[in-house]
C-alpha cells in the first residue's frame, strides 16, 4: 500500500467527470486528505451488477473495482505501520483520522460505486443551536489490511443507467438507513431492480434498466425487502402544503427512517 497526497488535479477521482466526483474532490481537498488504494477490490453490489448485465457485453468489463480509503492530514505511514504491528493507540489514531471510502467501478459512464464519507463539521449550525439531523445515518465497518475502521454516514452511489436508475439507487440508499440495520440484509441494486419487476414488469426488461420505477414498484420492492412501506400523498392540488410536509419529514427523519420524495418537475419525474 502507498499513501498519497490528495489533490483535485491528480487523484483517483480526477477522471470521473460527474458532479458527484467534483463534490468529493472539493470536500477532500479542503480537508487536506490523504488516501490509500485497495486494488483489486470485490464489491458485492458491483459483482451482482456484473453478473446480471455487464458480463454479457462485448466490452469485457472486469469484475473487480478499486476502493480508496481517505484520511485527514494526521495520517502517516508510521501510524499505519504501528497499527499493523498491534499498537492499540496507533489504531485509535488511525480510526480518528479516517474520513471514509469510495468504491470506484470500472464503468466510464458511472464510476462512483458504494461511497460512505464522514459528516463534515458545520460550526455555524452548532453555534446557532440548530444542529443537522442525521439520524438515518449509521456505522459502517471496513477493513484496511485487516484493520477494522468505522465510518459514520449513509451509503450512496451513482446511478449507472443500466442496472439501477434513480429510483433504484434511491431505494438502495434508503434501505441502508440506521432504522433497519439490525433487522435485515440490505439488498444490492441488482436485487432492488429484480424485486421491482417481479409483479410489475409491464413488458419492460429488467436489464438494462431503461425506465425508472413507478410508485407501486417502489412499494413492492420495500415489501420484498421485508419492510412495510408507507405512501403519503399530498394534501394540496399541487402536492403538500409547507407545514404538513415539514412536519411529516421531520417526524420520520428524527425517528431514523429515511424519506423518499417522488414528484414531477415541469415535464420530468424525479425521485430523491
């Protein structure tokens, strides 16, 4: 393993020309981050995506990914070596400096796979006595050279336009919520797509996922994941009134449950 300094121009994320990668580059650059590469890395979600779709393509996509572990500026080779040698204080220091990880898939159109980053500090909200509510987030344990590291956040990934479009990816991320982590196994994006088409295929092929999911398909997916969905419709002609919407979202999020918002903006449909 080699520790590398992070810069926006010369990083593993520099080739990813998508807004999400630009956000990560800015975030990590501001923190003066350092990174360690784990390659090859076999990611459960991507392995199923590869088996379901990419393995059959003439382009011959590899079945493995790259995982980048990020740390703050306190991270050094000496700390890593000491932790690998069994030094408990060094392992604690390594944990303290951990910022999270990014799985990079060998997909030029959608390189960002499972990603979990530590929440960034926001002193303004703290001093205003109005802290962010991040209760749906949870702890993730990853291993670097056999060393366990914990990062608190909520997994997300880039929709790939073949196995999982926006609704599939939103459901996948929601099912990672801390409200569920003691009760169920999180399905992969491939499993989410399969769940959605078991009863409501409508003649549309599962792979590639050429269309998004309907509300009924999302409800079916949540049910097949062993959970009970709640669909709340708007109370006004154009959706929700502000007071009811704010109360509903705040109640659910403070109870650690994720919220998926589905609606129509101009001529398009969106889901987050």
